C-alpha cells in the first residue's frame, strides 16, 4: 500500500533464476537461443512497477499531469503540496517509460555541449546561467532524496570519462578547465599511465574525473517519489492512455478511451514516449531507442580490478557507451544506443553492447548476461531540454536528450512552480525557442543513418 491509494506490485524478484543464460562473448557473436524473458529492466527486480486496479478517472481536476516518470512525479509533488487537486495519468504502469529504464548516472546536466561551444551559441552570460542551473539540478536531486527520505542508493561516486583518442584527452582537459571557471564544477584529469587506479582497461588514453557526479537506483528513486506523490494526495492512474486533448476558452479536456477529464491546467511530461498529446509536441520530440544490459554477479576480486573506485563511467565517442557497478552488487550495468534494425525483445538488439563491454574488459567473455532492455529517450532539434507553455496554453517539460535523471526532476519542479505563479519557477531555460522540423516525420527513420555516420566518424576520428 502506498499512501492512501492501494498499489499492487508485480514481482520480478526471482533471485534463483536470472532471465538469460547467455555469456557476453556468445551475445557479442550474436547467439540468441537462450533468451527467455527479454526486455525486463534489472531495476524492476528491486522496484517492481506498480499495477492496478487504479481508481476511476475523475470528471475534473485542477491539473492533469500526463506521464508518471520523474518529470510528472516531481511536478505532481509540488502541485499537490501546494493544494492543487492533481490527477497523474500514464499510458502504462507509472514509471513504464525511461525513468525506470535508465543507467542511473546523475550528472549536473552540463554534459551535452562543451563550455566553449555553449558560449559561442548562447553568449557568455546565458551560458553561465545555464551551466549554473545544471549544477543546481545535481544538488537539487540530492536534496530531494534526503528530504523525502527516499532509499535509492544515491551516492556522489564521481564520473570517469575515458578518452578514445589522445587528442580527446587534451580537449577534455581544456573543457574541464572551462567548466571549473564558469560553473565551479571540480574535476581533474587522469593520465593514461595512472588510469588503472580508476579503471582496469587499456582502451582509453586517460580520462577526466568529475568527483561530485552521482549515481542512484532509478527504480527505487521512482517508486519512492511515487509513494510521496500518493501520500501528498494526488490520484495516480496507470493504464490510462490519453487519446487527445481539446481546449476551450477556460479549460482543457483530456480524452481517454471511455472517459474524459476537464482540467484548468495540463502538464505534458511524456518525453521520449510522447504520443497523442498534439502536433506541437509530436513535431519537436524525436524518440530514440537506448539500450542497457546487466551481467550476473562478477567475482569480487575481478570486479575490484576493473572498477576499483566504483564510479560511473563513459567515453568520448559521439555514439558513446556508459557503464557502472550495480548498487551494492558486483554486477556491471552497461548502456549505449540500441540496434535500430532489431526488435528490442530480440537478443540481437544488444549484441553491440556486449562487443563494447569486451573491447573495454576482454576478461569478461564468460560472464553471463542477466538482463537486457531498452527505452526511449526524447531528443530535441537543438539538443536543449525545454519547458514552457504551448500555443494552446498546455504546460510541458521534456527533451532531455538522454541525460534526464536530474534534469527531469528539476524541470518537473520548475514547471509546477511556474504553473503556481511562484517566482522560484524561473529558469535559465525559460524562453529558449523550442524548434520543430518541417521534415519531423523523417527524423525517426533517419536516425540509423545519422548514427551510422557518427559511428564512422568515431572510428576514423574525422
Ligand atoms: C536506456 C536509457 C538509459 C538512460 N540513462 C540515463 C542515465 O544514466 N542518466 C541520465 O541522466 N539519464 C538517462 N536516461 C534518460 C532519462 O531516463 C530520462 O531523461 C528521464 O527518465 C525522463 O523522464 P520523464 O519523466 O520526462 O519521461 P519518462 O520516464 O519516459 O516518462 C514518460 C511517460 O509518459 C507516458 N506517456 C506518453 N504518452 C502518453 C499518453 N498519451 N498518455 C498517457 N501517458 C503517456 C509514458 O507511458 C511514460 O511512462 C536514459 C534513458 C534511457 C531510455
């Protein structure tokens, strides 16, 4: 039971048998015959998604929040505590989207552009504001987790980013210096001859270390937030896909299969899963599939050699991979883009991840893959996240471009405060033009080509 609303949990926690019996080297070679329960995120094992029965949809509400991921939940918490009657709806189970499928790496939201590029694009003053708000996002999620007493293994573990080429090391060093200068983010460089203290691989030409970046268990963070939202008094409705929104002078109507809710305000918090909430959003968000795998438990000695400092890790490629240890367990959690040519329920969709693991840690060939799954990230045409109001007056916060754990929490809070008319809702991201694309229908099918081009540039260094 969560708060006053009863929520049932689906049990995925059978620790005796893990879903696949295939090793990393078999997966890398494309063997797929042992795949039994594909697609289930590892995080659901400790934090199974909530399931119904859900309360019936109300006829009216002050606010309908569409999408029960981190954005929707953090907004609903602020709104409900401010006395608004909130109906939080999701097409699937709350958290079905990226919020319970991600890598749980938490950064300051500054990772998308180099500092110099950001200054060139936005001017120095605006760039500094954006960078500093990024730092606020990281501090904010830590404060929220503490304040709400959410047990999600939040840790300031630090982030190591490996240089894939010698010249990447030098440009990262310059960027880290700029980041310190403009936003006060601490970092240091780790030379190649020193990197074994951080990571047991020879793949990288050294790397950067941001010691205050963090990690958490996204499933438990999500279920903790959900619990607080229900305790605060919002009603949560899973399996309630919105089919459309209409607007008249004074209010909006949210349409479901057999019901509708009239609401003074609506927040669209659907990010990469955006569907049936209007053309304004459809034209601005490009969903991109991203994939993860988790290994079985690796012997402690081997694990300590590979990731002695238990940080979160990434690399400098355009099509990059990222990884980390599981919270309190010696499992490797590895992420990267999905294979666009294979279904996410087919093992082939994850073979390239296994190849990247083995390029980095060749000794792990016999280690079994326990889980593999994917989810959708919401990309924007300018690679900035956006919050604001559509021409129809619908509030939105979305477009985190794959780095959304702290951003979505922060944007959810900000947009809720804006809805309340609270000055604390002001954001450096206010007023950025949210670009659409005339050829938006082609964006999704074009993704494999764009990615292949970037991969080729990663390989050739061009
Ligand atoms: C595989 C993967 C790995 C990632 N790794 C990281 C990471 O390590 N660090 C990081 O910072 N970020 C990461 N991200 C990104 C991060 O998870 C997201 O940016 C963040 O969770 C977005 O939260 P959200 O609440 O906006 O959207 P989501 O959590 O995606 O929720 C959107 C919800 O909207 C619902 N919805 C959509 N349309 C409708 C409709 N018509 N009616 C009702 N409901 C609807 C969906 O069902 C969904 O549940 C990753 C993402 C993926 C997919």
